[in-house]
């Protein structure tokens, strides 16, 4: 409530709290000399609640039923709407303003007039009644004065407020509602407690298709002059009980490059392939599992199977992230909020961040993808190090075979990255105890001019706040290698150390053929510089080779994140001695990555400087500036420099996002005489579960999951849609802890797009969008695990609500305050919570229809030494809220002592747990 409003109430000296009884008002004339015929009495007294849209205002309002309608106490209305209006009882005036400082408001009961912006100066007539509470104003007059319709609803004991304007108190209510939803979001969000919606595989589901088409012309670019065109098609769906994706891309002359295809099944429960208990099975475009000292991860056409948990890393101190990168997109990598890497479109449709360093504890990795039409997509993953990766007695396996760098159907015009040779590998890992696990694997691959076969094994052990790994590898017919890795945390420092020794000329994709030994350490910490936290990572590696030469490498990385500005700097320094194949030398480079947003501008850039080496100076640089033009359009400008050809390239573009498609046009000019222009069109096609047929969208439907949600009114509270139960429109749907733009139409249906594949998400209803305040979601939502290009069908119930009240007594029969009570629904989930008041009274409001039981919180039961379950006065364990039985009054409910021989706790009836009250 505003200070002005509070002052007005204080000066007026009029009570605001509700009274249990109302004294009969004596007839009184108003200051205009008129005597209303009606007189206030107890029989006409009302106690109402103000409601606007789906919100109930905090304070109740007193009123009366008069001969002309309904009047409301003006002081109560001022308090509820938080209006800066002062009521002066002595001068019989009320002054202030309504919702804006230029809307001055004055009531003068001496002259019998009211003046404000809505009505001008007008007579009061008989709009105000004198009652024991104060000035009671007719609701029709309040509607005229305030510009808000006051519509009394005596059946529901409320007054509905209607306005076509977004008024200040409404904005404050919405802010508080959003904040409350954020506070209620649990820190550890356990999806297992909510209803699950299995998404069964089918023999056929119509695929979703992402299309990117580009046409343009350019000159002065060597042999690529003239008209150009490029198309990329990406489809995802289901066939023969498995998921699949397929990618077809052309070159700049519309010649097909390759067809990439993958058929696969993911099952978090590990029920694939019968006794194998696999969690992942794939054929086509697959990714191999890296060894510890042998083969790195690779991609190509082949097959893969494993029972490892989805998303679990296979290497001890590093991980690799790969994903789909649409044509024209680029990617940034963040680790624990720090910008550490960048990748531009390289033409093969993938982003790839290799050997990302991990630290002891939690490693939050986020890949942010930026599209040419202004799209931003984020892919998050968490990689814990030092935690139990495999349970004792649990065995994980993996196996792969693939031809590296080959798509399933190679048309001979694609981009070749590395040798196209077959490789295979198998591995097993077993948990020995809570802190120890062991692994063994074998791999065959083509490297350094010939085929090589390896076997390797290792032991991983946790020691306090450190984790160790000892690994050994042997190349059949050649040498061997041993490596010791350690990661840990000491105070504010994450530290790591490594030592590797080779024998007999061992070589692999992780080592060089003439390496003798390698050792190094890493650290990570955060420095506090006033209000700024400065993360710093450092690394040192020393390598000695068989010929006696050596290399020292230093790496220092830091970043600053302040609001919407992020800057990352990396300095690398290498010192080489004279070797058999290379001269001595030094090389020092500085790499900068920046990302900033200022109002409607977004700036991104990267640059590499060679400080010391054969050629010094700026090596490469890219700066991109985006300017938002409303919600659906933006301008882009990009400047690139490449020292290798000593040329600048300036590009300017305009993007407009329609509901169905995104359209981009751009033009470029270079300092080498090149010019060109292009137009790019991006859209997606997919099945329309609401209207039927095919829908067109600017969202990447094939790369994300979708949910078709039907919202209906569950009148009987059985959480099942029965015949005659109506659907509800204008209801917003939420996914996870974020709001979406999905709002139900006249058929009660909405589509939620852009769901992250294979990550369970809770799809629910934004209760703040329900127009009827007496309705509430029957559950907090339904959990679904989306799949790319597939639409999940969900039904969410909205139920009428009721109230449950009673008085809580301890085993000795005394009132028990301060105890948290829980309502448990038929599924065993907590549906509502409350805390008993000073006299033991408790009240659950807005409880959806259904069957419930009552219990107290576990911490309260432990403190009081009582049973959690509460026996109801009629002996039943469960009760039901339904139409005609929407108010349950239990009267006195008594806690039962868990141990009769134990001394009775809290005989005084003092609060059981002070911390049990909600914030």
C-alpha cells in the first residue's frame, strides 16, 4: 500500500479490518442536505473480495446492500487498489489522484460535488452513504469515477473489476505473481513426483522438415562468380518403431553434397535389445566413444550401442560436444557462465568443440547457436566430476563401428575432413565400490599412415575432494603408455595434474609418435574485484621427445561478465627447443571473444593476435552488430578481416520473421573487389495436430520436440476428460520453469514448440491466465520426454476448487500452532501446503476437486514425535472435494503420538517449528 493511501486511512480514522458485528447506523443526512431513504443495518452488511481477471486482491472490502444496489467502503477500496487518496474526516474531503498523477480526484461533501478526469465536476447526488464504517459509495458511482467497472457478484461474495487498461495495481499484482512462481520453483526439481505421459514409438509418424534455401549473385570472388543457390533440408520423424533424422545439403551450385541419415532409439530406462539392456542404439551417422589414451571421438557412417546413461561423459578430465549446426549459423561455448570458444559455419552442418577441459565438481556447459535470421538457440548440459559415475556392481558397456568422415550416402562432392577409414571399438566399465570403478577397452583405427590396434585399461578412485585415474594402453606389436590424472578442489581453487610416459615408440591420436613423456597442471579460481568476479584458468604442459627436444606450453584464460556484457581473453605461449624436424622458436597468441547487448543492440566479436612468432599482428577478426527493429525484424552488420589474404569483408543484412517463415537479405563488399547479394528463406513444415494437415512455422520443428496440449474443465475432479466437459480457451501453457507463447484457442488446444529433445520437461498451465479465480490446475503438470520432429499429445485438466479447514490439536488436546500441513492427492503428491495459526486453525484455499488425505510435514512430525498421517474426525483416512461438497470443515483434528512412552512434546502448545512458516 502506498504511503499516501496509508496516511489517508490514518487521518480518516476509519477501521479497515472486518468486524464480526455491525452496529445499526442511524439515519444521517449528507452535506448536500439530502437524506437517503435507506439506512444501514446488520442484515444488509456485506464482506466482499475484489477480483480482477484471475487475481484476488489482498484486502477484503466491507459494504452494504442498499435500496439502489451495492455500496462499498471507500477507505477499503482505496487500500485494496493502493490509491494515493487522502480522506479528511474534519473537512469532509477526499483528495488525491487515480492511477496516474495527472488524474486528480476530489470529493467535497460540503459542496456535494466530485471532480476527476473521467467525469469532470459532477454532483454527488445520493452516491455516498454514511455507515458505521465510514463513507460507503455506490458501485455505479465508483465505476464512473475510477473508470473501472465494479460488478458485484453476491453469490460468490465478490466484486469483479473490469478494465480495458493495464492499470498500475494490476501490473503490481502480475509482478508479485511472477515473483511468487519463481520463489516456489524448487531448487531440486524432482520430475518423478508428477504424472508421466509416455510417448510411444510408432511404425510411422509424419516427419517435420526444416528448410533453408538461399539464392544470390557475386562477382570478384575468383572462380565462384555468377549466380549461386544453396539448399539444406533436415527431416526428423519416426519409422518402424525408431526415430530418425536425414540431412540433404547442396553446394553453391545446387549440386547435392551428401545425404546424412541416422536411425536410432534412446531409452533412459535401459530396456532396448532385450538382455543387453541398451539405452542407446543407432545406425547411420554415428559418433564413436573415445579412449583414454588411444582413439579420439569421431563421426561417420556405422553403428553404435551402449547401456551408459544418456549424456554421461566417457573421458575423465575432458569432454567433446557435437551437434547440428544449420547452414549460416555459428556457435559459442560457455563453461560455468564463461565464454570459452567460438565456431563459425564450416559447411558440414555440425558444431564441434573437442577436448573441453573439465574441473572438479559441477561443469555447466552451454552451446549458444546464432542464426542468420536473428534466431538464438541454447543447448545446456551438466558434467559432474568427482561424483559417483557408476554404482557398485553396475556394469556399463559400449561398442561402435564406423567409417570416419563419411555420410551414409556420399555423393562425392562433400567436404572431406580427415581420412575416410573404418574404425571399431568396444569397452566395459564396472563399479567396484562407492569410490572406485575400473574399465577395459579395445580399439582399431587408421592413424599416421597405417592401421593400429589397441587395448587399454584403467582404474578411477575418489579420495575426499580429489579424483584420480590411472590408465595404461598397449598398441599391439608396438609400444605402450601410462598416464596418471588427478582433479580436485582446495578452497577456492580447482586444480588438476597429469603425467604420461610412453614406452617403445607408442603413438595414438592423443600422443605424438616421438613423445617420451608429458606432464603438466591446471588451475581454476575466481578473483573478487569489488562487485566483479574475475574467473581465471591457467595451464602448463611440458613435453619431452625421444630426440631430446622439448616444448613448454602456457595457457591463461580469463573473462569478465557484467550484466549483458561478456568478454573472454586467452593468452597462449609456446617455447620449442631445436628438434630433429623443427627449429627452435616461440609463439604467443591472444584470442578475444566478446558478447554484449545494449538496449536494442547486440554485439558479438572474436579476434586473434599473434604477439610473437614468424608473422606478428592481427591474424583474424570478426565483429557483428545486430539491431532489433521491434519483435520481428532486425538489421545486421558484420565486418571480417583475414590476414592470410589481407582483406576485409563488410556484410549488411535485414531479417524479418513472419509467423510461418524467416526472410533475410544481405549484401557484401570486400577490399579485394568482391561484391554480392543474397536472399535466404528459412521455414519448417510439420504435422498440425490442432487443425489437421500440415503447418508452416519459423521454428525449427525437426530439431526440437513439440507438444499439442488440450485444456479442459474437469467438473467431477477425476482428472480424465469425460463426455460433456468443455474445453477452455485463452489459457497459457508453460514448459519447465519458463512461459511460452502457446495459448489455447476456441478448441481448447495449443502447440508448445522448441522443446529440448530427450530431456524430460513438465508441461503445465500458467494459473495466472485463468479467467475464473475459482478454477485451478488439477495438477502442476504432466512430464513428457520430447523427441525431435514428433508431437506429443497431452490433456491438462482445470478443476473447480474448494476449501479445507480445521483446528489442529496436539496429543494432549491443546491447540498446536506453527505446524506445516500437507494435502496429499490420489497420486501421492503434495497438492497444497499451509501452516496452522496461533490457535491451531488451518485453511487450504483453491484446492482442486479430487480425493485427498491430510498429513503434517516430516520435520514437524519428527520434532513433535507424532505420526505424519492425521486421522479425520469421522475415522476416514481420505476425503473428497466435489460439486456440492466444496467446503470441508473438519473441526478439531488431533495428532497421534508415535511413542506412547515418550514424554509428551510441546504440552504448552507452542509452535512446533519456527522455520516451518513459509516465506
